[in-house]
C-alpha cells in the first residue's frame, strides 16, 4: 500500500480493484450486459489500465428498479437519519482519501497534488455540508390565508433521479449530483463518463459501507447513446440532472420532455477574465495562469478569455507568457508536476487544431505544441497564450477545454463588460480592479452564474454553482440545490364543519 508523502507513489490498481465489473446496482458491483467492452486509458502514458463490460439498457432498467424499490424507505427516513448516514459517509471517504486521489489521477491525468489537495478534500467537505443541510429541508410557516382554513407547504423528494456526469471532475461531479439528491430523500442512478468511471464507483461503495441502504445510489457505466439516453427517457425516472456540453444538453432536454420530467442542466462555459487598468498586475497575471490552467484547462469555469484594458495589455501578455512557460508539465504522479495531460489524444488534437488555425489570424505568444521526449506517448499540450484574436473568431467564441488562454485589449469599461458578455455562455467570470465601484458594476452587469473579484476559480460548498444563458439552469452545491431535487405541495385544512357547508353552498347553492 502506498503511504502519502512517498516520493514515488504507485498508480492505482484499477483492474484488480474493479474485477467484479463497473456497474454498481443495489449495493454490489456487477458486469455490464451490453456485450461490448471499453478501456479506461491512462492519458499520461496512453496505456489501457482497466477494461470493463459496458452497461446496456437492461442494466439501466435494473438500476432504476433498484432505486425505485429503495425510495419509500429512504424518503421515509427522518432528516436526522439521513444526516447521520451522510456524516458516516464523509468519514469513510476520508479513510479512503489516498486511494480516491490515486484513482482520480490515473483516469484523468490530474497531478496527484491537485487531487490530494483539491478534488478529494472538496468532495469530503461537500459530503459533510449535505450531512448538515439534510436537517434543514423546511417548508414554509403555517397560516390562515383563506377564512377558516390553515395552509402550509410541504417540501418533498421527487423520486428516482437519473444523472449524467462528465469526465473532467468525475468524483466531484458524482458528489454534486448524488449528495443533494439523496440528502433530500431521493434515490439516484448516475451514469459517469465511460472514460472515467473509477471514482464514481468508489464513491458509491463508500456510501454502502457507511450504511446508506442498497439501491439509494446506483452507478451505470455505459455509452451516452445507449445507457444515457435510455436513462433520461425512462418512465420511472422523475428527474434528470446533466453536466456536459451545451449540444448534448439540448439532446437531454429533448428526450426529457417526452415524459415531462424535471431537468437540471449545467452546460458549457467560456469564462471572461476582465482586467481593468487599476488592477494589481502581478495578482492578475498569477490569477490568469492559475485560472486558465486548472485541470489542464478542462474546466467549464476556467479563465479562457482575458480582456485587458489597453494601458496594461502588453505587460500582461508578456508576464503571463513568461509565467506559463515556467509551468512544469509532466507525469501526474511525479511530485514536481504542475500540469498533467489532457483526458485523451482526441481532446489534445482538438485543442491543437484550434491553436493551429488561430496562427492565421492571431499571435501565439507561448506554447502551441505537444512536448516530446519522455512525454510523447501521453496526451500532453503545453500551456498556450494567444493574443490579438478577433472577438468573433472561433478561438474566442468556442469552448476549447484545454490549457489555452486568449488575450484581447479593450479601451473603455463599457467595452470591457460588453466583450465579456459577448458569447452564448454565462457560467463564470472574474473582474480585476482596486476600485470598489468598478468591481461592483462588473458583478452586476456581467451575465454569469458566478463573478469573482480579484480571484478566479475557487468554489465552496455553501455557495451555489450554475449558469446563465447557454450554460444551462439550476444550481449545484449549497442549500439552493435542494430547489432542484425537491417539489413543494400545498396542504390546506378546513378548520370547521361549517366552512365545508358554506363552501358547498357557495358552489352549488341551497339544496
């Protein structure tokens, strides 16, 4: 067993750990029944590390049936009972933190220091938050709003939730989908991305070990076309929650409307990073590098478009390029690595295509290439800064999902804010200024679900995450997420027999 702090941490033994299969239904691992297999690939080496049987529609049906069977007992548990189970769940996750970190780094190519310091602690904290929040699912106060009648509002779980999570933050996205749903009394079937199922399965296993009943959490690992679409359209699924691209989100919404189920969509992003001329330049440069390269840029809230007021523009470009060039790209398990590979060679080549096409109309200041030597077999791409692109160019308007930052100048505050809003997306943004009035204006006028001031990327369990415009609707994390996973019911009591007679007489007259 690897001990945290070792100089040469071993890669996670996925094939051994999940020998029983990559489906988790009614509390146990099973093999998929589609008749097809899929390989999890280590993006740092290009090597297959786990081959498993994909889920078919029969597996989806079995998982939904397990969730439906578990719903009456779980929804009928008291908030305190659900809270206690989630507190135990957080404790089990803490015990398994090192295995979770190594598995996440293996399947995603994330530097191990990132999974140890960010992904896993964030997931544990989120679990602990919802353990407490489970006890605060309140309706509204009772009152007499119509004559001799007393009314109040009940907040109730919806039923079986079908969720689909992406590959960029597999564990955290599983937590964001599962935790508010089950804290509110729902049961769930989650489909992780085929590329990255390992930590979602480990998350569900930890929940079972913590005493969360079988069937409350189920994991189906299959393709989006087969397993995903069947899950979204399933008549026994009362709600769908999806995180992914805007294009796929539209397809999810289309399928969900056939059964008139509730949907929650967290979609793409193209976050602006607006630097006014009174900003702390060194802080903005450091923020831009960290905010654009987090998770190798594969983050829908990553800084992708830096708009810098013209007096600071060239200095920002040069300083940012120099800092990017100093970022250490390498093996995710090596202690000195700052930036790992992208999720796959396909994604790396897609990002490279955007940059190569931009050479015809913009300036590639640094990066713009895949490293060679010891890293040539992995899906690596150097941190890249592109300057002077036109606002309507594809590299400014399209979501790249890679370690690329585009920098453009602006002159007036009005122009900077207008440019920030000039894409279809609205998930996150940041503004950099020492002037409180400028900063406040940016928070008011930039159309995004989160606007950071003099920072970019931090998130906390107590605050909501979700988008505007083509970035979707609904919130993850925080108590606001309960609005997604609960429904409200008006309950009305007639306090007197006389009132019933009077109401009958009002409608039908005297008899």
